[in-house]
């Protein structure tokens, strides 16, 4: 019951913002009011080409490496972290801890869209954490650590690559003023 109350409260608090963003998006994209929307309109509305277009194949990996260098973090961790691009799509990007911190692999394939960028950024955050783990930690802690730390580090990179300022600076892209509105609508949806 407590969880139901929390979920109900959250939905009630976001309903106004969601309704306003939905009205804005449906008018902007489809020239319809929310009352006129049908299921096929909704499916069209939530493809979000307005911010997916920024994440083209081959864009995210070099932008992430540049970002790390700007933060004074070696993206290869003095040779301990290998970025391995795959030829074919074979699952999501993945960080592999072969021996922490001596041999870490970040496996990915070039793909486009925000979800793919999020997946690569998430795996990058995990790989960077493992590659820069202290050798002085006991072996089990080096590999696993506390899940909150690895999840937090991965989430940091995921949120970073979706921010318009990051896209402007590291991607050298002109970001539309409506980018954040589309992203907020996506999250609320």
C-alpha cells in the first residue's frame, strides 16, 4: 500500500506537466489537440526524431573519449582499458572486467539513437570505474565493489551524453531550443 501511495502521488504530481508537454508536442508535430489524438498518432508522436537525430552512428564513442580527456581522465587508462568496436550488432555495449584494474574491455558497435548512446555511456562509466580501481583494494572489492558506486558512475555518463550542453561542446552540434522539452516529454511518457 505504501508503494502504491508513492506511485499515485508521483503520477498526480507529474500529470499537469505531462498534459502540458503532450499538448505542446501534439500541436507542434501533428497540429492536433490532445483530445484529437488516436493511438497511431501517439505512436508517431513518441518516436522523438527531434532529439534522436543528434545521435548518429559513430558519434558517441569519439565524443565520450574527448569528454574524458577534457576531464583529465585518460580514456584508455594508460593501456588498461581497451575500446573494442564490433563490426556487427551483437547485443548492447558491455564493459568486461578481465582483471581489475589491469585489463578492462569496452565492447560496442556503431549504432545510432539516444538509447544506444545511453547504453554505451553506461558501459563506459562502468569500464572507467574498473580501470581506475586501486590495486590496493582486496581482490573481491576490486571486481565487484558496492553496486551503488558502479551504478552511480554509469548513470553519471548516461545523463551527461543526453544533456544539450554536452552535445554542443563535445559533439560540436547545434542543438534545437526544444531539445529538453522533447526529452522531458519522453521521460514523463
